[in-house]
C-alpha cells in the first residue's frame, strides 16, 4: 500500500486529506492519480483527484476537481472547486457543491442537495435526496428521481423516466427530446413548472401549475393545476387538462 503523509503546510482552516491506494498513486503539481482500491480521509487537498477503480471517501472532502472511472462512495459532503466527472457508480451521502461542470454517466446517488455553478449532465440512473441546481443548464437522461426542486438559470432538458417531488424552474423546460421513443407517461412532477421563456412537454403528469411565455402540452400529458401563458399555447388533443389555460402579461411570469 502506498500512503501519502499528512502535510498541513499552507492549509490553515482544514487538515489535508490523506490518500492511500493499493495500486499506483502519483501526485503531481495539479492533480493526484490513484488506481486500484483507494481510500481518502476527510479534509482538503488543493489539487484535482483522478481515481481508476474503487474509491472510498471518509468524511467531508474539499478538492479542486474529481474524476472517477469506477466506483466512488463517500460518507460525508463533497465540495469541488473544478469539474466533476464519473463514468461508473457515484454515491455521496451528504451534499455535492461544484464550481464548474458536472458530468455523470452510470449510477449516481447524492443523499442531500446538489448545487452546481456550471452545467449538470446526467445519463443513466440518478437519485438526489434534496433540491438540485445547475446554474448553466441541466440535462437528464435515463432514470431520474429528485426529492426536491430542480432549477437552473438556463435550459432544463429531460429525456427518460423522471420523478420530481418539487418544482421545475428554468429559462426553458423541455421534456421528451427523443419523442419517437416515448410510449407511456414518463415524467411525473409533484410541483409546478415555472419557465422564464418556453415550456414544451410530452407524456407528463403535472400536479401543480405551468407558467411560460410559450407553452406546448404534448400527447399523453395530464395537468392538474393551472396553465398560464404569455404569447402562445399548443395543446395536443390527447392531453388532459383540469383547467382551461389562462393568458397572462409578461410581468406575471
């Protein structure tokens, strides 16, 4: 086993994270690379971390970037000052905070909130225990479950089976990119959809309201709340509405 000794030089507020690995462990100026079975203690490391194989994070970790090509499991919170990328299994018990872009493929589960200043792209299985925010856009495909609000300053695009307990808030909201593949109701939203611009959905069950400049409700959709639009609305003949749509002024969005 290779083990890095603890080094507190230049780090005043948090102890330096200790990384150990059963395989190769290489520390360079900008990043640390580990292969095999890797253990990371709680603390801070002013580098990005690259893991091939399995990685266990014990406690809260703060780093400059994180890339995984296998399995990551963390017992605490994860704060990343750069990009996060995982192409396998990624499981964090606490919250995830990222200052750049996040890209998950495979199986992802975050126990608490997710707050990303960049974009969030997820394919495969995705579960979040609290609200999810991706300031520069969110794209979900596969199977998603979010136990809170989903929000972005840009576009939210969802393609795949999705359950959201809270509201969906974004500049534009689009459900069902690959429309020819959808044969049943794929999108279930307990809350409302609130868009600054456009809402375009298909085969969706929405229990709350929908608001947007232009609203398109596709086939197989069921809207239990109210629908508010500014400029234009399109309703498929196979959609079910509990209430007639209401046209509003731009200032009411």
